[in-house]
C-alpha cells in the first residue's frame, strides 16, 4: 500500500465503532481496517463485504484489542468497475450514507 503522504484518494474513518465485526476503523478505495473476532495470519486471503459490494482482500496486518482484532486489508483482484464502486461508497459515507463493512469469509493462503 502507499504511504500516507502518497495517498491521493479519499479515506474515511469511523469514530463510532461498536462491538460487532461489521464495523471498520478506516476505509479507502484500496483497503480497509476493520474489527474482527479472531486473529488472521498476515498474507491470508479473505472475502470482504462493503454494503452490497463483495471483494477479495489480503491481510496486511493485525493488532490485538480488548474487543477482538484490528485487521488491515488490501483489496486485490479489483476490476476498474469495482474500484469505482468502492470509491463511490467512500465518498457516500463521507456524506452520511450508512456503511457496514466486515470480513465475511476466509479463503486461506494461495
């Protein structure tokens, strides 16, 4: 992923995190950090759901928390159309549209 200073697309943060796995800490069109109930191995592949959008991601980092794990994910195998849809979702969330985000499946390692 790009360093924070290299980012040119919008990134949103969730400051109202509640105790369930369908919530996120921050989201951009390239990845998401979300709350998950168990530790995932760095390099593992997962399925992520962002409202109605379902995509594949790779685990880039995990951090233990009292309420689970903060899991940093990078979206992979994203078509230009899906990238545009995710970008539109980021923009919509910044304007008040509700967003549910979470890991809905583990694919494993390839």
